[in-house]
C-alpha cells in the first residue's frame, strides 16, 4: 500500500482516496490477523503471566498464608495461656481470683467467638467462590451427629444450671453464674449449626480472618473444656478430713469434697424444692459437655488446616454401614457393656455406704471386670493387627488433616492413661503387693498399658488403609462368539462392555464378604462397645484411684490428686475418641 504525502485541509491531515482504493482484500485480512494476534498475546500475558510473575505471585500467596498461620497461632496460644492462668487461679481460695472473674472471662470469650461464627455464616461463606472445595474426610455425618447429641446434653445442662442458680440467687451468688450458662447455651447452638453445615469447607477468601476466627473458636472450646474438667475433678476429688490421715482405711468416701463455695451452699435455703435435683442432674451431664468441647475443638482445628487448601482428590469413597455385616462382635460387646454397667452401679452403691469391707469388695469386683474386658480387648486387637498384615490393601497417600488429627489425638490422649497406670505400677511395687486388692490393681494397670499399645497400633493401621471399594468387585462374563456373529447387524452392539466394568450388585457383594473383612468388622464392633463402658465408668464418677489408697500413701495426697486429675480427663477422652475411630475403621473394612 502506497501512502501520499499528507495535505493540510481545514486543520486536519487527510489521506488520498486513491490510496484507500489501492488497499486490497488480502491486505485488510493481514491487518486484522495482526491485530488479533496482538490482542491474543495481550490476553495471554494478562491471564497467563510469565514464570517470573507467576513465581512472584506464588511467593506473595505463601507469605500471606504463613502470616495467617502465625497470627492465628499467636491468638490461640495467648488465649490458652491466659485461660490456664485464670482457671488455675480460681481453684484456690487463697488467690484473689473468684469463680465470678473466671465466668466473666469465659462470657467475653464465648461472645467474641459467637460473633465471629455468625459473621462467617452470614458473610464469608456466602461470598462468590468462597468455598471451592470440600474435604470429604472432614466432619463425617456420624461425627456431626455425635456433636449434636453432646450439644443437646450441654444445653440441657445449662438450663438446669440456670434453674439451680436462680433458686439460690439470694445466697450471695453473682448474677454472672446465671448469665454464663445462658450465653454458653446460645454459643453451643450457634456452633453446632455452623459445624454441621460448614465442617467440610476449604475457604479460599478472607483466609487470615478465617484462620484467626477458627483458632479463637479452637481456644475457646479448650478453655471451656478446662473449666468443666476442673469443676468435675474438684467434684470427684476427695481430701482427708483429718490431716493425720495415714491412709489405713479404704473408705474413700470418708473424705470431704473440696469445691470452692460448696461449704456455704448447705447453709442456704433454695427458693424452690428442686435445687438438689438440678444440681445432681447437671453434674451427671458434665461428661457430655466435656466431650462436646473436645469434639468442637477438633472440628475447628480441621477447618483451620483446610483454609486455603485445594483438594487433589476429585472423588471420595462413600462408606456404607450395614448392621447385617456383624453379629458376634456387637453381641459380645453388649454383654461386656451390660456387665460393666451392673458392676459400676454396685460399685457406686457399696462405696457410698462408707463400710471398709464393702468398699474393698467393690474394688475387687471393679478390677476383675476391667481385667476381663481389657484382656479380651487386647486379644482382639492382636488378632486385628495380624489380619491387617495378611490383608494386602493400599495405604492412604497424600496429606489429610483429619487423619493426622485422629492419629495425634489417639497417641496424645492415651498418655493420660499411661501416666496413671505407671504411677500405680510403681506405687504397688514400692509398697508391696498386700492382699487381693493390690494384686488386681497391679494386674489391671499392666494389662491396660498393653491394651493401649495394641489398640493404638490397630487403629493407626486401620485409619491409614484405603477404604474397601464395593464397585471394585467384578464379575466375569463369557460371550458365545458364534452367537454374537450370527446376530442381526442392527441389533449387534457397536460397543461391548468389558467384563471388568460390570460390578457385582451390592446385595450379592455383601453376602460374599471375605472372612478377613467380616472378622475385622466384628473386632471393631466389639472394641467399640468395650470402649464405651470404659468411658462411662470414669466419666460418671468411678474413682478407684482415690478409693484405693495405695497411690496417696506413696505419693502423698496432693501429688496423687494432681496426677489423677491431669491424666483422667485425657483417658476419658481417649475412650470416646477410640469409639469414633473404631466406627470409621469398621466402615472402611
């Protein structure tokens, strides 16, 4: 194309019309292609930056993620340490920190956490592309159902607390004691709903705010757990009436319950006649409130780990539960459960009578029951580990916050029972095995250590195995080649489904469970019921560690009470968490 020299006309430069006519169709197409190429390169540069720019963005995202983790970790650490200090200070009467100060701190903490959860539900989770991925392993329905069950019991406990403190409002009780159960009930309702709906979320926006909020939720639940555990431990811990007590009597209930503020309660009259009923009821509901706080803490931690996570897995294995797969395990487990409940009731009744002979008989019965259950559990765990070695199945690959947390909680929570058992072993051996009670106490402690090792090995191995895929089972199909060739061409299929793609129907599959899978399911069901009874007995008041005085004789009461009150809550949680893990292993088998 040939351009003429520009000529000035009316203040504008113009181009000759002849030059436009000389522009051919091919030239116009070439210009359009060139413009299109430039635009494409521009869009590519915008949407697909070069390696240097992409690396810079990746470093920026990584810095933001590390900053969010660091900030949320600092928030959690400070809240936990402050909570530990206030809870510990409120236990001792000599320290000028009353229970009202602790409750004010808890109210502020619970309100802040509730406000953040409402903000997350109303705003963050509803933003476009806020949750692009869901963690299929986080918050299974049975875990959320357990959270709802414990949450309902916690709300009932709060209602009974309100009624109890209202009845004694004139007894120098601060209104804070009424306000905290009301605020906690609202907190439990909101939190349960948020975790039921959003437990699987992998949040991709407002990551730093979400991490800090989840760590605040995590810390709040742990502080509430510490408060409940402290109150429950003081309720169950008994101290000698007489300082000259030498532990010669096995009557653990000759001790006084040392709870701050309980001395003046007996001198105060309730304005209605249900105060004693409400008090006994909400103390029996404490174990459910304790487990609720731990369940909520675990779910908040998993959500925190999933913030900003992009899932690699595009499918998940749907685990099905069929009650017809197991029979012997549940029946044997129910027998242990019923026998344990019966011995627990007899133990509590006999010990409460204050007769040393009845107390010793109750201790012997309690130890025998525990030894039988723990021995059977050890044998079944050993059989399960052997079957795991025989059954070749792939191990779960890739990072999974839920699985890592399950394993960490199993190992960490079992340390509480290890602590108590080893203290008992040393105490009995140091003082000498004198009588049947000491011998059974020693045997129970040794067998418990063995059972914990075997059960941890069984659960950790089971949690790291790939779930059994029901669609993997295939049927073999034989085709008559001559019949296929003689078929009408119009009816002849152009695509024959291979034999390996034809799954066996679920009904046929369930009737052909291999003996290894069936035995594993039976073992899991049996261990589940056994762990339930081992959770019920200490959670609802069985304290043979105090009724048998060998520990307080060797270590002195203050040291022994500290060991039991630290180790017991972890041991109780270990049994409940084992129930959840066993159910998951049973489904995956």
